[in-house]
C-alpha cells in the first residue's frame, strides 16, 4: 500500500489544522517560526511543519494525585 503525502496547505488550511488564527500563522511566517514554501506569490505550509509544531507544542499530562499515592483532600 502506498502512503499518500498531503500536499502543502494554504495559510487558512494550516490555521484550521493548528487551531489558531490566520493572523498567527502569517505572523509565524514573518518571524520564521514555521517553515513555508513560496511558490510565486502563493505561500504554502508543508504538512511536516504542521506535524512538527503540534508535536513540539504538546505538554504531557501531570500524574493524577490519587494515582500517585497521595491522600485525597478533605474539605
């Protein structure tokens, strides 16, 4: 089975995929915080960049106090 590559996304599509505003994506492009392709006047965001941002922005959950052996609080 062949793995299909996602084509690069437009700025609005990247914003939706990341759950942020179009303005933020354009700001990140200007600051070089996100990689992009410049095809003439068109700007496209590679799927690999979207995946990288999501991966690097993930914050692991803290262990739950009850699971860590701590006594539950009483009011």
